[in-house]
C-alpha cells in the first residue's frame, strides 16, 4: 500500500483523522465495479474546467482510467496533465489529485486490461491501447488510451461512521 507522506485532519467537529487505509482498501477491493462512477476533472486549454465520467480501476497501487484520444478529456490532458478523480465509495467520498500519465508500457497495459476483463469488460491490447466491442459513449471510439494517475493529494470525507474529513499528501 502506498503511504501518505503527511496527513491533516480537516474535520471541524472533533472527529479523528481518517486512516488512508480506509479509502485505499475500498479502492483495492471495489474497482473496477459496476455502480462506482469515477469523475475525471481536467482543465481546458482556455482555463475552463471539464468533468467527465471514466471507467477506473485501482491496480498494483495506482488508479488507472481509459479515454479515447479524440475526447475532450484526453485533449485536455495532452496540454495539462493535472487532474482530479472523484468517486463516492461506500462510506467515504474521495477526491484524488495528481497528474495523468499515459501508459505506453505493453506489460502494464496488459496487466490493467486483464483486470478489466476479469470484471466483464472484454478489453484487449492492440498497438499500446485498449480495444473492445463496446465502451462508455463518453470514452469515444476505440482505441482507448490508458492513463495512470500519479497521486499527489487525496481528500476523504466519511459519509458513515466513523465520520471525519482528512487530507493525505503523497509527495514531500
């Protein structure tokens, strides 16, 4: 498990700081999963925000997501890789901040494709990208690039006991 370099309690009601393991374990055991919707926040070249749903999976200590090269989100990431990924996990709302890095390593793309296949999406690797008979309409047409989030900061707000709000920093 990746460990935060620093943790800060953001709760104003006396609740204890949340352990990173709470969010981490839900990511490990719950992605990819039907019913979890991840939202990718990017910045357009003119500075306006953009948000779109993405299919995401936590694999080997990192969050991965896909997007077609012609989509607004991929075009935004090509100019500015800074992004957020937000998700409502069971008992905790989570926002992850970092930089999206396009994955070019064939073995890494295949490792993540295998996770998607195990969850029922028949993704295969072709030319360093993913293809399948179908995907979400927001992904654009195949092939789909694979991105890894280089996690910098995460924010968690518990929606079930034990309550609290915490910031985790992953870079010194």
